[in-house]
C-alpha cells in the first residue's frame, strides 16, 4: 500500500496501541466512566482530588489494569516482531517461535523454575536458557539434513514435542497447588500481571523487540542467500545468531510471565505483508504495532465476554486458526 493513503494507515497503526490502551483502562467487570478515568489519571500524576470520584478507581487502574495492559502491549509487539524476524531469517512464512520450539522450550524452563525452584529464582532466566537451547537444537539437527527448509520444520516439530513431553513430566511431579497454577499459566493469561513481574520482564521484552526493530534492514539482506548477503558485507553467521538470541529473549520473557500465547507471531506478520508488502523495514515495526493492538483487544474480550475470564491463549488459538485459513484463502502471495 503506497501513497498518501498508505502513510495515513501507517500512522494509524502506530497510534492504535496507545489509543486502545487508554480506552481499555475503563473496560472490565468494574466499569470506570471515561470522565472519571481522566480525573483518576490526573489525580495519579498531580496532588489533586476530584469530588464524586471513588478512591477505589485508582487502585483498580494502578494495581490491576495498567500492569496487564502494559504487558499486553509489549507482549503482543514482542511475539509479532519475533515471528516476523524468524520468517525473514529462514525465508519461510510458516516459521515462528512455536515451529522452532522456542515457546515450548521457554515454557518448560519457566515451569521447571516455578515448580521446583520457587519464586526466589526468576523464571525468566530459566525460560531464556531453555528457549535458546531449543532453537540451537533445531538448528544443529536440521543443519545436518539435506533439505534445509523441510528439515527445519520437521526438527522444530520434534523439539517442540520433546519439550511438551518434558513439560508433562513436570506436571506429573508437581504438587496439587503448583499444578493448578501451572495449568492456568500454560493456557496463557495476563490476569496475574503485577508490577513485580513487569520490573523483570518488560525490560527484557523491550530489549529484544527494540533490537529486532533496529535490525529490520539487515533482515532484508539476511533473507537473501548466504552468498549474496556475504557479498554485501554482512557477517551472516553473526547476524543470524543475534536475531535468534533476541527472538529467544523476547519470547522467553513473554512466556515466563504470561504463559503460552499462540498464533500472534504467525498471523500478524502475514497480515502486515498482505497490506504493505514484504519489505522488512516496514514489516517489523508495523508488526510490533499491530501485534500490540491485537493482544490488547484480545485481552479486553477475555475480560468482558463471559462471567468468568477466558485464558487469552485459548482465545488467540480459537480466533487465530480460522483467521489464518481465511488469510491463506484470500491471498497466496503473502510472502511475495
């Protein structure tokens, strides 16, 4: 999409996450009118009181809604950018953090930490180590096979299944209390987000996402053959390793605090490419903006769709699978 209309749409993409975050602050079981929302936000920043505004609004906004919305915003951006970067790196539109085993490796690491090491050890560290181990295992095994693309996908499926089996083993040995928490966490949820979790996770997600966005022009070069990229002066092995590390870092941080949230990293980059083309200088930052918007809307739906809160990982899968089929039916050129 080019011209004035395309530029306006790009501006809208980047403004949308912040507008949705502001609107979502008033959405929930306890409705906060927009006027009272504005007064409460002003009161949070300035030592001012407004008559008729319940004091509990401040606690709801600061302790419950704002942490989970910040997590939704950055988690959606991190997953989408990771998916777009991996697809560009391996020149395959089906590659994402699940295909390469990153998500299930991170889930196993975080579950291992939560069940056996307790809250004294940050689960983000274990999640990152096992996420990186999973993707390195995929690259090592697939690199020895003949057809790189086919072996990459098959090895990713095998490694993901292996870590899923290890995750089931953790569930078998977990005590009932830890098992209940683990099951809820594995379905993907933003409801347990606290400022303490975000202090560790948000900087890691921001670092990984910002690094991939800064590398967006290099992803165009890395999507060429290794010979062509090397001829342009790019250290292919170093750049690929850096993309993999940043992707693992972002995905592990999201998984450690929010559980397994699927399909965001696969669908959002496809949708962006259909609208703006395959230039990663546009695809990567626009995927960040659209991914953040999608996850914020999904979180709003989980809070108001039923009398109980639906795990967001279930919602993204239920909506993502038929939507992806729809995208494939509308266009067979999402990668061209």
